[in-house]
C-alpha cells in the first residue's frame, strides 16, 4: 500500500488529482498483428517473380492508354443512356397510368433479372435474328450497324437504366409531398414542379448511389471485351498474349482502373456538396481547403483543452 | 370582376368530400365576403383543413359546388354533371389563391428570396431582376429584409413561416388560405407570424384562416365558423360565437381550448 492511498480520500486536494485514461492493450496487439501481416504480404510481393520494368513500360503504352480512354468513353455514354432512360422509367413507374407503370416494371424485371454479360452477347449477335435494320427513314444491314461499340453501349446502358430507375424512384419518393403541394398551390404545373422542385431535392438521395453505379460501370465495362470492344482490359489481355507477361499486364490495367475510379470518387464528393445546398446550416470545408488551413496553421495545431502547447 | 361587386369571394354549396369510405365533409354551406378575415375553428379531424384544401383544389370535392370569385373551382358544370378541369386550367385558377401551410413547405434548396421569386418567374414569366426586387420588397414587408439570402434551414420556424407568407403574396393573390399557420411553431414565435397576418388583414386581404389561436380570431376575425365531424355547427361574428356559443358541441370545444 502506498502512502497516498493510506491518506484517505479527503486528504488529497481536488486540484492535485489527475485523471488516468484507460489503457487499450487490445488496440496495440491488434495493430501489431495487422502490421505484421502487411509486412508479410509486401515481402512476398517483393520476392515474387514480377518484372516491374514491364509494368512501368506498359503503363503509358499507346494501346493501354487508348483502352483506358475507350473504357472512360463507353462508361460515360452508357451512364448517360442509363441515367436518362432510368429517370424516364422511374417517372413511368410512379405514374398513375397502369400501362406505363407495368411496362416500366416489366423492363426493370427483365434487365435486372438477366446477367449483363448475356445481354452484351445478345445485342452483339442481333444479326442472327434480324439481318436488316429498318426504321422507315433508315435502312441498313444489322452487321454494319451493330458495331462492338453500339452493342456495348446498348448492353451496358439498357442494363444500367433498370438500376438507375430504382435509384431515381427512391429519390423522387424521398421528397416530402408538402413540396409538391406548395408548388401546385403556387400555380406550377406537374412538369415544372418535377423539374424545379422535386428533382433538385431528389438529387441529394440519387447522387451517392449513382456515383457507386458509375464506378461499378467503369469496371463492368471490361465485360465488353468479349464482344471485341477495345477497352482497357482487352488491351491488356491482348498485349499479354503476345509478351506473355500476364500478371504484369493485369497490374498495368489495375493501376489504370484505380486511377479512373479515384478521380471519379473525388468528382462525386464535389457533386454531392453542390446538391447538399440548403440542407445543412453550413457546408463542411472541402479537403483542399482543410489541407490549406492545416498548412497555414500548423504551428498552433497541437492544442490541449483549448490552450496552445 | 371588380372589388366593388358583391359576389362573395368564396361560396360553398353542399360541399361533400370522402376519403374512401370515410366522409370528411358532409355538406358544407358558407360564404366568405370580399376583404374579410374568415376564421375556421374546430377539433382535429373536423374537416376544416380538408375544406381549406378543397378551395384551391388540392383535394377534389365529390359533390356540391364551390365557387371562388364566382367561378367553380376545378370543375365545369354541364347539366347535372361536374367535369373535372385539366391540370393547366386548375393551375391557372390556383395562381390567384395563396396558401400558407402548417409545416411551411418552403423549398429547402432555394434561399428565402429564391423561394419568393420562384412562382413569379416560372409561372408568370416575370424577368428575374424584377422578381428579385419584388421579393426583397415582400421580405421587407414581413420583416425579413436582411434574410433574403438565407436558406430555410438557417431560419427559425417563425421566420420560415413569414417567408412562406411572402412567397404566397408574390403571386398577388385575391384570396389567402392559412392552414393552421402557427401550429408547428414554438410559443414565443407565434406572435411574429400573427403580426404579419394582422397587417395583411388591415390591408384588406381576403383571408380564410384555419386556426387554434382564439385570441387572433377574436381580435382580427370578421366571421367565424365552428366545424365538427364534417359539418358547420355554428357561425357568426367571432366575439359572439366565442363568448356566447349556442351549441353544446361548440361550448364543449371552447371550454377545452380557451
């Protein structure tokens, strides 16, 4: 027994007391284990038979860059198609017209219920069942019309529309019905109410999952390689069948996918900020602003209880 | 129709409204004169809010006739049938009727000024600069000239409701509907909204006010109806009805709220 304890509780003056925080031994053990595991992985890769020079060389190789550009292009096109068609389907599903809402439901049922890979192959081989396209004003051989790009666009975009429709529907339904009533009471018609009042508020709910869909699409577009669309994965795959550096080429491809998804994650952050307008009392600072703030005030950064140490 | 003619601003004849099997309005008859403040009181579920919402066709009536300024609301009569109007025609009728909601229903993604500008710009096609100027005037009028660029989330309940009143006034309505405008407010914020409404009444605006504020009804109201279970139980001058209720149901209700 120490002397202090023998003194009894009341003999220590309150201001002399210090609080001792709980020690988290479990955290130290957990962190140590994870670091050890990570080190093992790094060691394994450092000693693996990877030709890092090949990875570096091919990172900016023409065909790879073209592939990345095509991946980006088909992703943007398919997402735009999916977004527009998805919005339309969402409005149809919410419509009072039973035919419109059933058709929208049927569309979603079919396109969500079959694998996108199957849909891609179906579009690409459409000439087996229709050898000509005849739209009245436009007539051509199906084989000339259905290029890998168009097949990829239709396969990915129409599939995406089914998912976007559900996301948009959830967004539209999340807007309080009082908003529609207020707009109608002011004499706005249904279209204006939707465009000016409901959709801008629905966007807050729609954007986060849409960003997710976009990033998914960047990766799912690699499936279009099976219908000979020259996107990123196909570029890497083709090269690897010549230089036999399969793992190296897949690493090159992965780096590019990571780069694309990272850039879009950042874009999504700013888009969400824009549509959060009016929902919070104050907008949080952007990461850039936060960084700048930290750099300019780093001297007073370490604070304890409001006092500079 | 000029302000001097004596067609009532609102006239209801045997107005019926049902939600499914539940009959909410069981034949409402009443008249609202031009320039008067018409108060509607009654217990919740009495149909008073529903009746108010029928006046600008947010709810469709099932039978009877409802006129605003001599025109049938939302329907056209041919023979013994009422034909519902198209959306465009209903929207046109609503332009002249302002409405203030219990829960404000301001557009949260727009600033106070943008809320007020929205309908004049989108519906009437007013140039933005002109609408902005007018919005600032109206916000000044409800005592919020310095809050024009605040978003609703940055305003108190009382301030939001005053913006909502300015938004309704921006369309130069001939009739204003108030659906329990102070029921969602903290007690200390009720006064500022009632002050704005009082000033509006003094300017001669025709107002129909569904309210639980008996003090306001007594001071500002020109007429009052007490509704219960979908019918008008009693009507008359507010002071008379509130101090000397004749009907048992009115007495029972007033003894609880006064």
